[in-house]
C-alpha cells in the first residue's frame, strides 16, 4: 500500500497515470478513424465494381439471363477483397426500345480497432444503374442522290417516337410525304431537302451524310447449291442453313428454324394466306433476290437472333451492287411483326399498310437503300425490345446513377 500511496503523492507518478487515462480515448478515436477511412475506401471500390457490372450487363449481347451472369461474374471476380459480397442484378425494359440494368452489392468489412469496442464489421451497400437506349436514328435511307429516297404516301402514320430518321439523298426532294398522314420522329435529318407536310418535327436540311452504320457486320455466305429451287412450299418447317433459289412461293404455315436462311437468285412470293414465323432467325437475301408479300390475311412474325454475329438483324440484304435495284416488299397488317432490324443496304424496301388506321405494328430499325411506305394504317417502326445490331446502339449506353 505504501508504494501505491507514494505513487499517488509523487507528482511524476500522478502525471503518468493521468496521461495514460487521457491517451486511451484518443487511441480509440484514432483507431475508429482508421476503420472508417478504410470503409470509405472499400465503398468506393465497391461502387466502381457496381458501375462496371451494370455496364457489363447492358453491353451483353445475350438475353436477360446472360446479362445478369455477365454482371455477377465481373463483380465477384474483381471483388475478392470484400468479405461475403452478395451481388444482385435486375434487368428491365422501361420502354420498348430501352434496357436498364440495376446492380446492388452488399458486403462486410472486418474492423481492426472498432473490434475492441465490440464492432467486429461494417456493413457496406452500393447501387448502380446503366441504360442502353435507342440509337440516334431508327431509319436510314442510304441512297445518296435519288428523289424520294424516303417516301410516305396515304392516310397512315409512320412513327419512330424514340429516335430519328436519316435521309442521305442530296436531292431537293430527298424526303417526300404525300397525303393526310403523318411522319413522327424525335428528329428528321436530310442531306438535301424535303417536300410535303405532316411532319411531327420540322426536318433539318443540309445535314451531314451518314455512312451505313452496319457496314462492319460480316455478310453471310450462302452454302453451295440449292436446297429448294423453283418450288411452292406450304405447311413446312425449314431447318437452318437452307438455300432457296429460283421461283419460291410460300403458302400456308411456314416455320423458319433458329439460324440463318439464304435466298440466292430467288424471286420469293408470299401468298395472302401464308403465315410465316421464326424465332432467332436471320433471312439473308442476296442482290439478285427479291421478296414480294401479297396483302390480305397473311401473317409474318419473325424475331432476330439475340446473340452472335447477326444479333438484332431479322433480314440481311447483300451489299453487292447490281445494275437493277432489287426489292423487298412487305404487307403490314394486324398479324405482322418483325422483332428485329431490316438491313437492306442495296435493296429498295417497300411497306404497305393494309389494315385499319389504328393499327400499330411492331418492328425494329430500318437501314435500307430506299424506303417507301404506302397505306392507310399506322406503323410503328421502332418497337424492337431486343439488342440492336452493333453499330446502331452502342453510343446510347450511359450510367444513370
């Protein structure tokens, strides 16, 4: 007891005890500060991971499941520093032509100093969202000099409500509209000039020429020989990879199996009672081939591939230029839907509305040499909900938060 009493009486001993007691809270404060600083660093790293994962999901060429897996793979493979990291990914389509990926990452960070106060870990949570919207333009008319390179006539409405129209022709009448219908788009750009009224926005003239946005997509190469030549086909399922030649008539129920189907030197007639369907398909039409679909009660329901070289392309026209301009002519009605892009860089694309004025048909984007629409019905030309082909939609990707 004497030693303790001497210590308390001794000024130096009293100071040492007081200093020790005062230093203890400061040490804890400094320790907590270190842990909190580490937590801020961890959260910043997790946020970068979440941002990258959201972008990986939205850039994925596959469907929703593939997009979710792409995001999780990126986050988990780069987030090994985080203890018990849990990654949640949600893919949504807020509009028919946009896609969003929301990523949430939850993790715990072990503490070094706060553990002494009973706080063994700090919970961290971050979120990120990315969107791929429609491309700037949904319709391209590539012809550089013709009158009426893009032409709309009749009482109907051509609508691209989420993107624009690009007309490359330098003609004083590059874009023409005749009739009481309407052309609706977020923007209309014309290299030359336009004629007529009924535009939802005033077309901008003297605009820059835009190159074919899909020119880098490799052109399909048909196999040698012909599988179907000068035939009338009805109520048949067509395996992928088949080649059609000569005069081909489709009637009844025609089902295209997933994959690429080739039309080589073919004149294809689609009767007014034909029902043509196909999921995950691309129809390749060479420069010596034309497709003519009659009006009536027929149906066409095609969807483009969601992965691979021809992602988002339902009809692919050859780029080979010939003296005669080939034509793809489609009749739209209530049973008509092409869920994908029609790419016909040297074909004239004709569409005719054959149903009531309230009709809105679903279609992806159009890149054509020339585009003509005639009819009394309304047609929605940017209703594609899948991934656009590379070259059309990449610039529209952005982080939202």
